[in-house]
């Protein structure tokens, strides 16, 4: 990449690295928010209640597999496309004549992230979990 752009690896990393932040920040929100409603909320409230002897006991706000929780599956796609958008803007800062080529090379991470998110979503839709308790 340094040969293509005429910049040092450090310059390239510092210029383009910001574009990958949405993958971790926004992409991670899908897990954090889903687990907040399933696990974290009632653990936090019940923990404080127990620690301070408040006598409060709450149940989870949602159960695993509830349909409305699927809304959080959109966050990885927002993260991936946002990352690609920022990456396109940041590649222009490098002022290289091969902007499209550089973008294609460094956009592999968000593209793979989007592909894995799509594959996971399709697998969930096409092969829903079936639990049989006897």
C-alpha cells in the first residue's frame, strides 16, 4: 500500500484507521442492546436490590428469540456501510491517483464484515432454531 500511495505505513494507518471505528462501536451495539434486554437489565437491578436490601426483584425485559429483538440485527449493516462511507472520504485525503484501487484494497474488512452479517442473518431466517424439550 505504501508503494501505491507514496506514503508511509504509519500515515496510511492514521489516515484510514478512523474509518473502521463504526465496525466496533455501532456493530457492537447490536450485541450490547440485545443482551441488555435479555440479561443485563435484570441482573443489574436485582444486584443493586440485593446489595442495598431494597427487596425489589425484576424479570428480564425480553426473552431470547422474541421477534422485536431482531431490530438490533440492523446495526452491523449500519456499521459496515458507515465504515465504507468514511473510508471513501478518508482515501481522498491521501491524494493518490489510484483512489479506487486503494479503496478496493482497504475496504475488504468492512465488506467481509457485511458479508458475514448477511450470511448470519440469512442463516437465522432460513434455519430457525428449534428447541425440543421432552
